[in-house]
């Protein structure tokens, strides 16, 4: 193996701060399959987490004739792919999100108009620690969008039937601290967690012409606005990333009719004082059909943003920003989805026919050329059929490719 990959993948976006970055040193990459795992039952892989030498999979079985759909959790040895343990969760609801650590595995399972259950299991062995249920007093229907955990804190983002409202619950608190924020329906995409607080990007509610702050900090029941109020359009997207004592707020605001071109800007705030650091960086991206905003942070501190559609396909070039400026970068001749920073390399993928995927590693220029920076292809690997959709993770010495029913571990 010519690549050294260190670190964990504990949350959907890599860590609680949402950096999508794993430490690595890739010298002479020669990607090959180390092992693969196929679900032994009809179903779909929903979540993958990597901590230490344990890979954890949460899957949803195909609904049986009875209509009950219990989530299945499987742990694998990261080096060999051998199954360590498997457990079926007791309540008939699919897994919504999962947070892993060296001490505990926390899973939230629910579906719309069903109770939300929180499970705590031991990592690796999957022995039950606790089971609880989120209270439903604030809304008639809950659907878990995502969750973030640091230490004992566990923030959950819940969708509700209230229009223009998002509910955030600290489930680790005995009283389940609950904060409702007036945010445009469907436009809260990527909050993050740092220092026990939740940082939530905002967007205007329908029919409101008032300026809003780009982000708020939620600590307990206290909500603190961040930055100066801004004028947003109704289809504005925003995402937040926490790293190196700072909060990075990326905003994609439509500038053309129909929202096909967006002005993407980065604002950086100090995590403690909440004061803005430096100047705002802005660039325009052509992104027809974009509905989501993905962030990746490189070890150099450079932030990458890309606009995706509802099926998580790439709809734009990359937005790159750091202390020196911002620019646009084309990632290959065909659209690739930027997945994660693996050391200095950017790992991306695009889906092919018959359930296959092309996984690639790019090296980005460190200096600006006359025609702008370039992304150089360092390596590529075409996977066998794994099913769609495809997602990538990294840690424990491997790069992981998740398909609908298959997980592949790659050595580099």
C-alpha cells in the first residue's frame, strides 16, 4: 500500500464541523479493492461511519409482507472486512442518521408521522446501552434531517409540519432543549456543531422582505445572531463549516432570472467572539437545477464549495476561497462530485451505467496561472457494480465507496 490514510468519519459530513477531510499521505497511488461487503439480505445501505478499526453500517431492509421495517446495524473489521457484529433495532422504523465515537454509537431511527427513537450502542460489539424517544410536543409530525454530537451533546435537526419552521433539539439534555427557527422551508441544508454549540445557516421566510443574519449560534436555549443582516432571495442556499477556531459560512445567492447563476460567497467568523475575520470572498457559478451546497475543507485551510441537485449530482464547477481570494475551478472535462479531502488530494466521483462509479483523485494547483488554477488527475478507479446512489468515506487506512447494497474498501 502506497498511501497512508488516518482519521475517522464520525458524521455524515466527516466530523461534527462538517469538514469532509481525512489526514493522509498519498505517494504513488495504485488503487485496488482491499475487500467488499454485500448486504446478506434485501435492503439498502443508508449510513457508513468509520472509527478506529471499526466500520459501522446502518441499513434498511426491504419491507416484508408484514410491513415492518427494522433497521439493521453491522460492524466490520476495517482491515479485513470481516463481520464483527450485527444487530436489528427493536422499533420498526428505518435509520435516519448515525453518530460514531470511540466510546458510543448513537443512532436515530424514524420516519415521517412516526416516533423518533434514539439508541446508544457499544461500538464494535453493538451491545445495547440505552433507548429513548424524542418528545413530540412541539409538532404533529417529525422527520430527522440530521444530527451532530460532541461529547455528551447531541443536536438533532427535525423537520416539522409547521411551514417555514425548523426545530433543533438537544436530545442529550434531560429536558431536551428545543429551539424553533423561522427559516424558509427546504433551504436549511448544512448546519454544523462546535464547542457544544450548533451553528445554523439562515435564509428568509416566504413573503418576508426583511434582512436576516447569515448564521446563528444555538447554545442551550440561547440564539445569537452572527454577522450583519443580509438581503437574501427566496432560493438562497447556505452551509456552515467549523474548523480552526472559525465558522465558515458559504452562501449561494441567485443573481440571474430562474436562478441558473449564483453568486457564491464565503464569510469567516471567529468562533468565540463571532466577529468577522477579513473580507468576504465571492465568485459566480453557473448551476442550473442546483438545490444543495456541499463544502470540503483542505488541510491548507482552503475551502471548496460545489452545488448539487436533489439526486446529489454535480451542477457546478468548484468555488475555491481562502485568505488570498476566491475563484472558480473546473473539475475535469465531465462533471464530478467533490466528496472529500484526502490529505492534499481532492477525491471525487461520477456515476456510470450499470451501477458502476468512477472514483478519482485530483491534485489542485497551489499557484495561480494565467488561465487560472488547474486540477490534475493523479489516479482513477472504476468500481464494479455497487448500485446507486454512490457516496464516499475515508478512514482506518482505506477509501470507502458505498453503493445501494455494497461497500467497497479501496487501498491507495
